[in-house]
C-alpha cells in the first residue's frame, strides 16, 4: 500500500482534520493532463487517486471546490503570455481542454465560463463548486477564501494551496 502525507504527518499544526476538511482540487483540467498541450507529467496516473478522494468527500457530505483556469483575452499568466501571443491556445472557455476530467465530477456538467470569470462560483453538486482562478494561486482574485470560511462544514484551518492557504492560517 502506498503511504500518503496523511500516514506520516504528525504535526498538530498541519495535520488535516478530516471530519471538518474541504477538498480543493486545483488545475485538474484536460489541457494539463500528461497528453495535453500543457501536460504535467504523471497527472493521468494521479486521476484515480483524485477520483477516490472526491468520492470519499461526496459520501461524507464534505465540501469540494474545483479551482480551474480559463485563459481568455489578456488574462493569461505572464509565464505563458509569449506562447499565448504566438497563437497557442489552452484552457480556453467552452473547449474540452478547459473541462475537468469527467471522472472527477458528480454528474455530467457543462462549465459556465462567463459565470466563472465574473467571479461567481458554479454549483455542480450539493456540496461541490467550481471557481475560476486567473493565476497560480487559487486565492488570487477569487472568492475561494470566502467560500471556505463561510461553509460551516469546512475547517477554518483549511489546507495547503501551499502559499495561499498557508498565509491564511
């Protein structure tokens, strides 16, 4: 059996409280899978584990937030701007590449890019939302912090978008 961070993390300040945790799934979109134009090596191999986690959280009635990118107009990360200006198009609104892999969703869902890019979360399940994140951090120019803090079922010491969540406690 593969050991996970949960098996080895004994620090009381960073150990997840699973009875009050929210799951935040960041940038898991088709264009970022191994075979996508901006593929992250090993992502497809991790899909089954992410799928398992989403099912566990759904069964437990725990909140799930999918934080996704949508590149449109000038709102593209600086490190990808040159490639975008040269014509490369990834995670474009209304494309399959921008979609969350089907196996991670509770039902067949059509993303609503205009709603998401206006800053409004899209509800896709009883305790499940999608939010748009325009930059690396899932907290930069998003309402993720407010969503997590306002949800009575989410731990206020939510866990680690590495920089963003750490800065927020």
